C-alpha cells in the first residue's frame, strides 16, 4: 500500500500547481482499483471485501476524504503502523513555488556546435553569422601533385576535422576556388 501511495503522492505533488489538477481523480480511481485487486489476489478474497475492510475517512484541511487504510499493531506501548492510500486533496495550490534546479540532460555541446556558436570565421577571424564548410573525407585533402596547400586545407588538416566554420564570403571563395564537376556536352 505504501508503494502505491508513494507513486500517487509523487504524481499529485508534481501537478498540484496545474489549474486542472482535479482531473487526477481518474488516476486516483485507477490506482485505487489496482491496489484493491492486488490486495484481493494476495489475500484470496474479492475486491469488494478489500474495499469494505480497509475503507476509512481522514480529516484534511479541505474536508474529510475517503482512503484505504491498513493498521498494523506492534505490541504494548508502541504506536501502530498505518499505511494509507489517498488522503490528498486534488485542489490547485496557487501560492506554490517551484524551487527545483533542472539537471543538465545532455553533456557538453559537440566541438562543431561550439565552433559554430562562437560566430567567428576560422579563416579570416571576422565575427558575425557563420556557415560550415564540409568535405567528404579527410583523405581528399592529401591529394598528390599539389605543391602548396591553400590556407583552408591547412586549417582543416591542423584541426583534423571535415568541417570548417567560415563567414559567407570565405565560404563562397572556397567553392569558387575548387573546380566543380563540369558537364561536357555530347
């Protein structure tokens, strides 16, 4: 019973600030029925017997609420253990404040994203909006027969990356420098 109450309480506490928290009575009913069926199966009895045996009423600030409650006597001089399901008023808490700090879901950003967010051209150093120049393979940069490699190839080889963050002007210059596939008329 305490497991059901803990799950239910966690769900309700999370949604208490919502304007339609009262709709969780559907969830309450499903969980209560599931609990009753579980107990009925465990004790080899019917669901109605469980409801009649463990039904109780608890006083809350918003009025009395019906709950399922189990008392376990522990002996002379000791208070009994009480397990309860329900007893949480499904009313909106308008004055509640959220004081949780969200955890970082993902690790650090990838290197390419950090370089792009820096908004600085890696060729000319001009700050501003940037684009990413891609090549298919790093092996394409090591073509034999070239005497001196252009600056952009030297940078990509130095970074050992297939990407280069550039400003629009430098990116267009890179594409003009590299000969494309030409269509040969037949």
